[in-house]
C-alpha cells in the first residue's frame, strides 16, 4: 500500500481525486489534504506521502514553490501537478523541477489511473533498489571481518601484485594507516590443546579501542598483531613497542593463565613492506623462546646484536643451501646440511644455545627464500612453527644434524612443489593460448609476454616439462589442426595454411610433408 496527499484550494477538486482513487481500487491511501502551499509543506513533512497531487495555481505559496520545498526534504516523493490549459508553462517548469507528471483539469479517471500505475512502478522499482542495497550492505557488513582478515594475511605474507588495487581495498577496510609494525605472540600452553582461540579473544578485547589494530592466528601456537599508526611525524620508540608487548602479555596471562613470548619487527611506512616486519617478528620470537623462555619480549634489533656476538661460520655453505632451496633441489640437501652442521659445531665450540640460535637464523633465511619463491604461505607457517618447537625441545648438540636434515628438506620440498605447480600452470596457459591463436603468427616473444617470463627461462622450462622445444610444439599443433581442416572440412591447401598461421602455402607444404611424409594436397585426397 502506498500513501498519497491532495493539495488544491478547491475542496471539490480534492474530493474528486480521492473518489476516483477509491473507485479504481488503486493501492493508495489518502493520508492528508491541504488547501494551500504552506499547509502542504507542513503536512508533507509530517506524513511523508509517496505521492502528492499538487494544484499549481493557489493563493499564497503556489504549487511549484510548495513542491520545491517538499522535494528538498523528501526527494523520493512523487509529485503530479494539476493544471488548467492556460497554466501549461507552469507544468513544464514543474517537470523540469523533477515532477513525475502533470494532469489537466478536470482530471479524467482513466488518465489518473494510468498516471498512478506509472508512479507505482517507479516507487516499486525504488523500493526494490533500496531493499537490494540494504541486503548488499548487510552482506558487506557480515563479510567485512573475513575480508579484513584475508587482507591482513596478504599483508603479512606479501601476497599482492597490484598496489593500486590493494590500496583500494585498504581504503574500503579502513586500513589507511601511515605506518605499521607486526608483533608475533608465541603461546606457551602444553596442557591446553587450543590456546590460540583464548589468547586471540583476550588480545582483541584488550585492543578493542585502539584504531588500526588487527589480530590473526598464524600457526597452531602463534598470533600476529598488526599495529598501524596514522601519525606521520611521531615515530614509535623501542620503549613504546615493548610497553605495548608487555601489556599484551599481561592481558593474556590474566585472562587465560597462558604464558607467552613476543617478537617485534621494525616499523614500516609502506604497506607493501609489512611482510618484512612480520618476518622480523617471527625471527625475534623464535630467539626469545630459545634464550629467555616464557614471558619474554624481544625486538629484532636485539636479535641482531645477539647474533653479532656468536662466532661466525662460513657463509658459503649457507648460500649454497639457500640456492638449493630456491631451486627445489632435494637431492643436494643432505651433503650441504653435513657441511653446515660441522661449520656450526666448530664455530659454536659445543655451545648448544649458540648452535640453536644459528639454526634458527638459518631456518629464517630458508623460510624467506621459500616465501620469495611464492611457496604456500599457510603451509610454510605450519612447517616453520613445527620446526621451531622441535628445535626448542632438543637437548643434545648431536640432535641438531637430524633436525636440520628433516627440516631443511621439508622447506625445500615445499618450494619444489611450488615450482612444479607453477610450471604446470605456465605450460597449461601456453597450450591454451596456442590453441586459441593458431591462425596467428605466434612468436616466442608473444608467448613470453603472456606468461611474463624471459625467453631463455621459458624455453628451458618448456623443454624440461614437455620434452620438446616450444617451436616444435607449435609446429606440431599447427599441422594437427591443418589435418582436420584438410580432411574433415575440405579446405584448400592455401586456405588451410592461412588458418593455421602460415603466410606462405609452399612453406606450409614443405613442413607438412616433413612431419607427415606426404604433401598436404595428397593427404586431403585420401580423406573418406
């Protein structure tokens, strides 16, 4: 049901409109009537009708002036002007102002009904739009936390390629901070199998009134806290960071009874660099767990100072190991681990804590290599978390060798799977492109532009994955398509050549003959 109001200085005219509306059984209810413009403005503000029949010529405030004031406060209202023949110029002005229509006096019932139905369609469309908009807004409100969490993970793991698109998401999700850092909280709870949920809730409650504070679980026993700031000039000091970390630690302990260690990364001013702060916080919390035990807080700068105090070992083996991981070369890991273990053993003079610290540092290097190779972020977090926990439990220096072999092989295998999946996607993308563009003069440069790889690397990858060069593959696919065109569709040799990307029919015939053993014309004659 819709509401309407009639405004006319003639009472009979007002009643006539109402009678027609009733007799035509239109779904409109009269909520008010007015005899002049000022009264119309007042009653429209009170009743907010969907439709107003407005006489133009009235004493005092005329219909145009009244309609203008009403539409300013209720723009969704539909106004239909009532006018005499000699007032048409007024009606035209009303339409320009945004009126729905105008009717000539005396109003004919059929014309009035037709006008009302048009208004009903317009109002119904407006209501549907409003309902759809409200539903969309509700869905967005409901999905906002999930989208926000996904964006936080992308920031932590560095999973973004288009900075402009990422900035649009940041603005929508209120991520418009000027700088930010990441803290990683490692939960200590051997008797509680699910400590993360309790600790996450406790931390979120504590940070509820702090803008740009985002908390997400990372792994089975860790939580990442992204702390953004909107201050361009004021820099957070190390004391500020540690004070916040100690407050978080105290909150978790009071609310849940859980012990924790916290690692803190550097502050960064570009959201694209926040993954560095996350990696630094992971390194810091690993070292905090190793050196200081429960309820400790360590900033990455303090880690650097500590590592500088540990005797160095040859970096050649470390570089070799990183290269093997980047290549996904599992076969060479064992020999490299043996060399590294001996180097660490000698440099640390049998000191288990120093040796563990070096292993943590190595693990951090390899995880960064794996992350840069676009290994699955969640799986990498799981592997890293498990390896750190296993390392902390080791009590003998000799156990480190087995830990290194197992752990570094896991990271390398993850990178290998990443390259295999990536290679499969590249090959499939190239094959699809070739099938869709066989009629074109496809070059190696065209293909490399599609998959964003340099020609030398792509050529090696394609030969390794398929056993033939890309040019050989392309030629074979052209000839296979040509055989179909010649035999099943009966096309001429010259037309077939053009349709499979050969500009020269003679050259096409020579290639066809070399691969199939007979000229294309003879092949076509043999078709059934």
